[in-house]
């Protein structure tokens, strides 16, 4: 096993764990169902509705970015690194 494979595998594992943690940190989106419509809706104020928007937006952006980086690292690990290893021999 080459050093490139070990490093790339460790990076993919670390990024995957970070994506899992970030997904668990995000709030669940509330659905507007019939029970909330029949019970008078929600009693949220403007401040309570918009309090987490910046945090949620930042978590979603970071999750998306890390997912793209994980995909690129997986592609590199399975396509580019074997090509480099075969060309160096």
C-alpha cells in the first residue's frame, strides 16, 4: 500500500466523519401539516423564526462543501492515485 493511498484514505475518513457530525447538528425542517393548521398555526415570533438562519445556512454550506471535497478525494483515491502508481513503476 502506497503512502498516497493511506493519506487519501485518512482524509476521506476524516471528511466523512465531519459530514456526519454536521448533518446531525442541523435542525430538522418543520413541515406544515394539518394539525398545525387546525390548532392555530405556530406562535413563533419574528426573532425566534430568524434566529437560526445564519447558523443553519453556514452549516448547510459547510456540509455541501465537505461533501464535494469528499467526492473529489474519493475520485482521486480510486482513479488518479492508481494511475500515478502504475506510471511510476
